C-alpha cells in the first residue's frame, strides 16, 4: 500500500520571477520560470489605473513558453 502512494508523489511547482515589464497601457506583466519543467509563464500582474482594455485582468495568463522566442505564426511569414 505504501508503494502505491509513493508513485503518486509529484514534485512541487515553483515559480521563479525572471522579469517585470510595464506595458504601454500601464499594466504590469511578469515573466516566471516554472520549475521543475523549465517552462516560461508570462502573466498580467497588475492592471494599470487608466488601462481601458477590458481583457486585462490581474492574474491573466498571457503566454506559455519562452518569452524570447518569436511566435510560431511570425516564423511562417519568413
């Protein structure tokens, strides 16, 4: 029985803050690295006081993957 419960143990996910960026609308985006998977996560951390974009909400996921990699669709145009 103890062996079955040990199989279901998952490593804890940790987010390492890599960068904060102020967007033109006044919102703040943050880039994190999710460990142990080495996955980049970009999220909207704070909505700017004068932001008029209704889609911007704090905690919104903006992107998964490496934030420095070009989008796949941009690569198709080349």
